[in-house]
């Protein structure tokens, strides 16, 4: 699969995955574009779709860690200054209550559980998910069940809204 | 497939059953057991319900795909706007140098080799999404866009679920349409939008449909060439755009 095919085929689903993962469509857009830039500079990628998802996931995790460190730094130094740019995506975008509730539920998951559930939503097999998160195929089902149960606890009101 | 000490099916296998990841033999064993085991049936139903809840919740809260990811391939590689001011400055300087200096050709070749692909290298794209005019953010969430390049001189879009089609309404409710050429004429008649392309081919057309749209059919020179049902419309709204070839 060449670059153009990969772009045509996966750009939309990658954005969907990234925006679901991060809750920030602007960040998701940047991450997807960065993933494609990296793909254009990389040769010999065999499983292009998995490769792209892996890059996108890692970029989002890195940014998440940076954001966490910034947050810790602010706490340690007791900063009371207003941030020049909003930190939480929820503060940037006007969202419905439903979107906020779903976001909070997803944020309650570990990065691995979120990756597992969202890759599953994109139709990846248990084997592919296992490769992505570094576990065995057999344990993916258990991870999914646990993550779903955890998520469901936080989606009680969402269930009522979308029933 | 493993069973719990009580001979119930373990949760991983139940997920595998939902996801279609079990072997045919394991599926048969699981289905036989579940048919007679209430706890396993309840576990399966709960997992399935939680799974469906997540899917529905995600679909209803997805963000629209940004215009930069809706464009043609060449647009993203060549025209993706840099978000940092120094990149903008660098790009402008590069363009100036490329335009006025013999060094330009060398720099251009270097850029090409780094990027790998350019607009001129890209193959012809039969169906593209016209990026202009961009809908406002609020409109983008409540509309779907179809984009196509017709090969015929006359295209009709039947908008199902609408008593009348309003073209470019001031209220924002209705069908908006645009063409890459000024010579294209849009005429509404009841629930139909007639597009008279004339001799303007090739031309790219984009039509934004309101949420009330239940389906649509496209006719080229009177013959039906595409039929979009509710499911595909839903997908359009999820994906933000559906590209329909009418060639």
C-alpha cells in the first residue's frame, strides 16, 4: 500500500480514533497529520494501518504525559496564574452534556484500556490489539470485559440519555 | 476456550464470541452452553449491552472530520497550513527563493525528495471534496456533505425526507451547494435539486444535506447512478463526508 492509498483509506478513521482517545479534535488533527508525515518518510512499513494507529497512540500518550508533567509543575510551584491557553479540551470546545459524560468515562480508563476499547471499536482483531498493547491474544478478551465494566459504571446517565 | 471452575464460560471467551474471534468449534461449544446456562447468558447480555452502549455513545459524540482531512491527497501533502509562525515564515521565504533564484530548482527538487510526493506526482483523482465554502463549525455538525465530479451535463439530486429543497437559504436550514465553476446552475424543484453543468466539465460539486434528510438518490442525465439510504447517511454524518462518484 502506497502513501496515497493509506491516506485515502485511513485518514478519517484515524481522526475518529484520535479524537475519541484525546477528546480534542484539534490535537487529533495534528496527530493524524504528523502520523502521515512520518509515514511519508518511512519505507518498508508492512502493516500500514496498525503502524499508523501505533504512531497516533504513542503521540497522544506522549502529549498526555507532557500535559501531566505541566500540571504537576503547576501544583508544586503553587502557580495561581491563569493559563494563557486552556488546558482541558472541555474548556476549549462547546460540548454537549453527553459528550462531556462520555469523555469523563473514557478519561477514567487507563491508557491501555482506552486503547484496547477504541481499537476494538475500529474493528481490530484481538490479535492486532494484543500486538498494539503488548499482551497476549488470549488476555485481550479479559481486558475488554474489565474495561467495559469499568466504563459502564461511568456511563449510567449516558445509558439513560441514549436509550 | 477455557471454562471457570463452575464450568461457566470465562469472560474472555464471551467477548471473543461477541467479537467473532472464536474458532467455529469454540462458538458451537459456547452457544450450546449459553443456551442452557442462565448466568453465562446474563454475562453475555451484559457484555453485549455495555459494548453497544459504548458504540452508541461514541457515535453520538464524534467530532466532525476537519476540512484539512477531507481534502484530496495532494492538498494535505502540499497545502496543509503550518500552525507555527516560524514555519509560515520559512515557507514564504522558500517560495520567494524558489521563485527568483536559480537555486530554486535545486531547493524544489530537495523538497520533493523529502516530501516524496507532490501534487504533480499524484495520480488523477476522479472524485474530490471541494474545500470551499467551508461550513461553520455548528453547521458541520448538523450536516453531511456529498461531493462528486459528474461526467454528464445534468445531474439531479432527490432529497428524501424533505418536502422542498431550499437552496442556499438564509436561515441555514436546507441544502447548500457549491461548484468549482461559476457556470454551473442549480435549480430546485420540490424535493429535487437539479444541477446543470453544461459545458463546464470537469467540475467538482459539493452538496451539504441537513439532518432531516432521510436519503437521497442521484440521477445523471435522467438515469439513477447512486442511491444513498438511511444507513449510509448515518455513516456520512459519522464520517463527515461521503464521496460519491458519478462518472
